[in-house]
C-alpha cells in the first residue's frame, strides 16, 4: 500500500469531519495546519497528507495531496 492509500484508510476510520468556519489561531506546534484543517490531514510515516473528498453522481472519491514540510 502506498502512503496515500494508508492516509485515506486512516482518515476513513475516523468520524467524517464537518465543515465549519475557521476560528483557530493557527497551527498547533508540530502540525502543518490549524486544528479544524487537521481533521482533513493524516500523518503517515512522518509525512502529512491532505485528504480531499469529491462527491459526484458516481459516488464519493478521495484524493490525497502530500503536504511539504512547513516547519
Ligand atoms: Zn482552523
């Protein structure tokens, strides 16, 4: 399995995040994004991956984007 596949599997094993306006004061230490955005981000083998959900008439698909180091 690739890191991307692992990231999706990890993410799917958790409750689906809801969308809400961001009221965070920025990322927590050691994390690439603020806490609400972290609900869409998984850590696999010390790399961060952002999950995106795509809804269409064919169903739901997911894409994963690796986040480059930010700190
Ligand atoms: Zn936020």
